[in-house]
C-alpha cells in the first residue's frame, strides 16, 4: 500500500525532513481515502442490507449511488462513509508511516509495512462490519443486539484470507508467471490485480456467515448454508467490484502522491 521508493536514510533526519515526510504520508492517505470511501461505503451498505434481507443488492446499490450523485455532501458526511474513510485512512496511513520510519532506520522493511497495515485494516474492518450489521439489521430486530464473538471470528478468517492475497501471495504468483515467460511488469501487475479480486470467492462466505450469525442467531446450520448459497453470487460480484476503488485505484493514488511529495 505504501510502495513509494524513498531514499534510504542512515543518518538522523532533520526535523524539517521528518515533518515533510510524515505530512506527505498523512496527506496521501487522506486523499486516497477520500477517493475510495464513498464508492466502497455504497457497496458495503448494499451488501449488508442484502444479507439482512431488507433490500435487493442491486436495488440498494443503485439507491446509495443515487444519493451519492444527488447529495454528495450529505453522503460523504454519513456514518457509513465516515467508517470507510477511517478504515482506509488507518490502513494507508499505517502503511505509509511504517514505510517512512523503517527507511529512516536504514532500509525498507516489508515486514513492518505488512504488520502495520494488516493490524490497522483488520481491527477497523471488523469494527466497521459489526457497526454496519447493527445499522442495517433485519426489520424484525427492533433493537440492535451485541455482536457475538462468532461474528468477529468469521470476519477475522475473512480478513486473514484477504491479507494473504493482498500481500503474501502476489510475489509468489509473479515469480511463477515469470518462470513461464511473462515479463516482470506484466507478472507483477497481473498478480497484484487478480489475486485481491479472486480471493473474494473464498472470503465472501465467511463475510456472509458472520452477518447471518448476527441477523439470525437461532438459525440452524442448514438454514445458514442455504442463505449463504442464495446470497453468494451477488455478494461475490459486489465484493470483487469494491476492490478496484479500495486497493487498486486508491493504493495507486496513495503511492503516487507520496512519491510526488517526498
């Protein structure tokens, strides 16, 4: 996510250098988050409403996008959009700052960037999805109930699978593609774009199961499986689509702004 190739700094940085780099990290994270948050907020709202059975996914998505177009300021100021902005800002910001600090100490540390961005993303994403489940609960649930630990366990597995596809597996796939004749640029691009999208196939059932555990606490295992099966197609498509503004375009914008300002 950070990705900017900053010069390695082995000597102590001046106060002015620190301020400039940290400011660039935060401004880039703010800009990228501001771009990605509205679109992903619309998609996540539609996915959660669909899982609760209160709206069709496509109808809900059209409704959210219509509000975004007609009243953009109100949509951006809404609770769902603020949640998504916070999620992306924490993810990009943690990756950017970890990158800057690790380089300032003598070199780039992929472990530091991966650890910081994963911890920020997973913790905020689970809190965000729990909040969405409560906001868009089934109409039969008059009062929001506490989120069960089983729901967080499902979200944790989902995010663990996704983080592997975002960070761990792309270099391995790229190496395999290069071994069969692909250029490095083509292999890197294909793996970085394809894996985050394809991983939604195994990740989406965990997302739906977590929401169903909240929406229908007394459902039988068979009822849960049938519900997940019915909702899988639209949910996978929507979660694949949300990857584009969230990490492909947003991540590229974050990286290029850091490169330009540092």
